C-alpha cells in the first residue's frame, strides 16, 4: 500500500472495492455508521414477529376508538371491525408516536423510532426491530428475516449500519422459500461466500495497517467500520450451512403476480403463514399498497390519502384500509389453525403481529401513529390510551422495546425508547 492517506479512500482486493468510513484524514471517504446463538424468550419459548404496514397512514376517524373509551369496553371503530372475532387477542393504542414531524420521512422510522439522518446519534444506529430480531435468531432459520412488498415498496427494514433492506414481491418470496437451487447454483454461491470471506480478510489487514497513521477520532470510526465488516462475516457464516439443506416442500402452487391487489395481498398473507409454519424465518415485514382499478376504485393511494374530508376519497381509504385490517385478521386465523411444533400451542400464541404506519395519516401527520398489536404472548383485549400532552407523551419505541424483551432480548433501550411500554403486560404462561 502507498503511504499517503489520499490513496486509501478504498480498500482493494481482487478488483473489489470496499468504501472506508468518513475519516478526518480522508474527507472524501463514504460514511458508515455475532453470530448469536438462538435465545428463547423469558418464558423459554421461541417468539416470532410480523409487521403489516402501508406508506400513507390511515383515515384516523375510522381507525381509532373514542379517546374516552379506554379499557375493554370500547366501541370497535369501522376500520377495525374485521378484527371483531379476535377482540380478546389484540390491543389498540392511542397517542403513541416517535415525537417528530416530517410526513413521508416518518415511514422508515416506524420500527426504530430513529430517523436515518440522525442514526449516528444512537449506539445501534437506526436498526429496525425486525433486523434486531434477525441478529438475535442468527442462523436458527434459513432466512434471518423476510422483507416483503405487495404493490408498494417496503421502507421499514434497516440494518445496524443504516442499509435499507430491499423488499421482494410475491413470486420472489415464494421462490426464495420453496424453489430448490440447482447444484451449479449452490457451487457458485459457495464460491461467492469464500471469495467474500477472502476479501474481508484482506480488507481487515489493510485497514489495520492504517491504524497507526490516523487520529484517535478516525481510529474510533475505523473500529465502527470493523464492526460492519464483522456483521457481513457473520451473515456469511450464518447463510453458508443452509446451502446444502433441502428447502421445505409445499402443496401450495406459485401465486400469480398478475392478480388484483386483493388477491395478491391475500396470497402474501398465506406466504407469511407458510414462512412461519415451516420455520423459514421468525421476523417478517410486509408493506401493501394499491393500484388504480382495484377495489372498484378509480385513483391512487397517495391522492386518496389527501382526502380533505371529501366523501369519495374517504370512502376509498376506508375500503382499502379495512381490507388491510381484514388481512391481519386472516393471518390470525391461519396462525391459530396451525400447531406450533416448537413451543406447543398454536403459531399465533407465540407470534406478535403489529399493524402500524410510520406516517399517521395522509395529511403528513406523524402524531398518534395507527398501531394495533395482536398475539405474541401479551395480555390483550383493550384500547390503551396514553397522554396526549406534549410533555407527557409516551414514545412509540417503548412498544418496540416491549416486543423485543418479550422475544427474549435483554435490552434496556431500543432506538428512541425511554423504557418498556407501561400497561402492556405479558400473558401468564
């Protein structure tokens, strides 16, 4: 290597470049912010997590129960009526949010409480709840997580290094879980793993050689960079053993991606249930959208969300969001019908299903996020109303921390949380 830092903006091996973190000595470098054994929850159970979302919030007047109806005797609002048969198995929350403005910028904040641009202020950056669980479960499943999109981009999932996890569609999800790779493809993948491991070894040695020639602050940043390299190494270590393991079989045929949003979303919910049933993953996020003509509607989701209380777009939102909630109810049905072969009971008993949006409504509000939690081993059946005064507001990230702790992670804080969510209790085992 050359001795001047200006020549070290990238570390090289075999024609592959890895960008360095932002260092004082190299102003132009790109910024960057264990394999863990499976640990069951406090109850000794394996827990799973599913988040269902959209990118435009909800029509709040049809979603939230009346503020003066806390507890179990609340009137179920119109949008939530598809959940009526599961009333004792879910909780509705009022006045939880992440405490900032920003409209659409709130969408990717839902599962962390941390805006990506402020991630450097947090020890774990803006890692999302699903990716924290993916780290926790490690190589216990073939896929540490699944990030799904149905007629919409999924913007929810972020690694601890700030990388947004790309989403896959219905057909890609099915093939990922059930299509067996050819012998040639497996050999190619194994060679890629080996090559990446070799590159990381050289990158580490080259970066260490820089360590004596840079400032203390840059040294700390390099240490953070090494952490991201180790994270990549851990992912390779976790994925490689699954190359030679057969994928599960299913009698469900590959879904047709050309169907309507209604049909696609229902098929995606069935894919999620299959993923949990086959223990292919234990952390799933899915964002759903809408295209012109579906639900018998003419227009776009974004346009409807700016409804201005006009009758037609409000009716459209109720139809779209009511269907999304009906699919949450359908997922609960599917999981209740499946035996949990790891824990006993049903899959629903040990799966937390969160419906939520990082933007509260189409008016670009991020106050009072629409949040409904079902299953997961919590006590349910209530409308929980938290203070709405600015100086008393409870962070929505407290709910995220409660889900993580109930999943077996021994954490005192997650994202922007100030503690676990008071009033949300674990069900007795």
